[in-house]
């Protein structure tokens, strides 16, 4: 069973603070890693992806990947109330031939307090 | 506009009454999939399709059927719905990427199904 684990939260941070979201995965063959944001009642939207060890920055968002520890994280700097949402970690794994499949974690609910 | 559409968006039905949720994408994507989302369980894949006439089971396929007769459409069929299939359902599509691919997966708006 390929697993992706996240703390369900809720995680609360004050406006302007750094929010840190964490995710671990069980399949060492995983090759691509994604963070989705989902507002209540809406569909998930992709905000970051990473596939190499290290950090990847995009605006206020930084994704961090450590394949040896099977750990991926998302940092949100200068958190805003509009960042309040559930954040889903997804991991891409090979299923057959060259095709891959995404496995999602259960999500972390983030609340940014004004 | 690139999009994935689902219909209906909301559905209330009764146990045992067959239903179909349609999904269509206009991006010529090979890969399509269906997920259900339940509180505390995240997104769980029901079925996926890597191309026309090629489908396979995901993590929770029991009680569902799919078909892929055309590239753009991937309907989800519940032959005899039961209350434990009450959930929020998402269809998604993307290009058929390699294992390390970062191709974006596009989600439909979701279908909220209630089975009484």
C-alpha cells in the first residue's frame, strides 16, 4: 500500500507568519511531488511541484524535498487570510511502463488569523 | 478555455437507482481519473484511464464502473448506489506523463452525491 501522510491539523498561524506544512511518503520509487490547495467546496488547484532534492521557491511558496527521509514540505511566507484552505500533498509513482499515478494525502487544514 | 466539466454538480438519489456522472475534457489529455473525497480520507482514486478503451482500477473501485469510448469523455457509473457512496466526486485529466513528469492535473468542479 503506497501511503502519503499529512497532519490533518487544523494548523493556525497569525497573518504575516510562516506556515509550515509537512508530508511523508512510503514509496521510495516516487519521483514527482505536488502541493495542491483546496478551498472549501472547491476543486484542488496545483500550487507547487518539485522532483529534485532541495528547495524550490515560487513567490511566497517554497517546496522542500528530501528523498532520503521521504519527506516533502511546503512553506508559506507572509501568510495571508486568503491562504486559509486545505493543502493536499500528492506523490507521483510509476504504475506500468512509463505511466505514473498520483497518490494524495488526506490534507492539512490551514487557518491564517487576521 | 481549458477545462474539465462534470455533470450533474449535485445529485440526491435513492439506494439501488442506477446513475451516471459525466466527465468531459477539452485538452486532448490521454489520462483521466475519478476520485472520491471524504472527510479525513483525502482524495482516493476510484478508476483511471490511460487512453481510449484502456481503464484500470484505482484504490477504491468497488461499486463503480467506468468506460472510455472517446478520448474526451470518462463517465462514472454507479449501477446500484448505496449510502456509503455518498461523497464528493472529482474527475481529473492530464497528459500521459512519465514517472518524473510534472504535468499539471486538472480537476473538474466536483459532484456532490447523496445516496439515501
